[in-house]
């Protein structure tokens, strides 16, 4: 690539990272917006940057500008996965559920290597609010989650979604494996609150269902340690201690 192209690529990567930061102040999103605008001053036909400006507008509930930016990005590049994802979110924000699904599936078909597109489709399948998640949705989501892990083995959200999907399908060993991967990755600086320690309970539940009572007890012991460190109430601690004892007796 030319020097200008490599500069744009580096700035785009940085801008996307800023966009994805969990920042209560909004400063990271504001900085990302400036970066995308600067990229467009260097290349007005940079479709992905236009799409991310649309996603920013969507976050601010500015639906009409968002739609215009997605349309412009797709006019430049009809395979722009970022714009397809944006339109999927735009449709769902307006409660056009099926249209959102269609755009998410189209984004994956057009850009199968796009983690953004696959994550959007997984969200459409597993985290929708308008209707219950069915077994067919779980089975459709699993290959996309596996692909996300091929792209990034430390994608904690993908591990968590896979664990929950396998648990619903009663594939206990697959479920506890991915719950353990969530625990391996642990808390990250981007987390808004401490929650990963609770996954010990999920792993323990799957071990117990599989008849692995010793392993289930060990997971609950780790959970108990976390509860004590967080100074949980005495009733919660007592309940877990009783559960551990019951598991040890079964073993």
C-alpha cells in the first residue's frame, strides 16, 4: 500500500478501538469520531469510516443521519460489512425485526471474515428482546461463535455465548469448557462491573449435571472464595457452603 493507504489503515484501526471502548465520559467515542472524519478528509470514499459515523449517530439516536451514512457507504461499497451491520441495528431500533435479521445475515455472507458482522448476527439470534430464543437459533449461532473464536481465541463474549448455548442443548462438557475459558480470560479493564466470578456457579452447574460432583464442588469453592473477598452477606455464603457439602457427599 502507498504511504497514505498505510496511514489510513493505522488510523482506522485506532479509531475502531476507540469506538469499542466502554467509556462513561464519551471521550473515546468523540475521539473516534474525529479520527473517522480525518480519514474521510484523506479519502472521502472510505466506506467503513462512513459506516462507523453512522453507528455513532445511531448510538446518539440520530436515526435519519445514520441511515443516510449507511446508504452512502453502501453506494461506495455494497459489500461494506460495517454498513450492513449498521442497517441491521437501525432496523431493530425501529422494531423491524426480520429486516434486521436479513441485514445481519447479508453482512456475514458478504464479509465472512468480519468479526463485527458475525457478532451482530449472534446478537440477533441470541440476545433479541422481541421473542424467545429457540433451539434452532442456538444451532445457527454456534458456528458463528466458533468462527469468532477462530479469529480471536480470547473473545470472552463468544466463549460465554457458546457456553450458554451448549448448556441449553445439554452438552455439559462443551458448556463447562467454555465457562472455564471465560474464567481463564477473567475480568478486563473495559468491564463496567465485576461479574466473571459468578461464572464459577455456571461451570459448577454443568459439572453437576454431568455427574462430575467433585469438579462441581471445586468450582463452588472458588465461587465461595470470591464471595468472601467481596464481603457478600452471610446467608449467601452459608447456602454455597451447604451446596458444597452436598456435592461432596454425593461424590
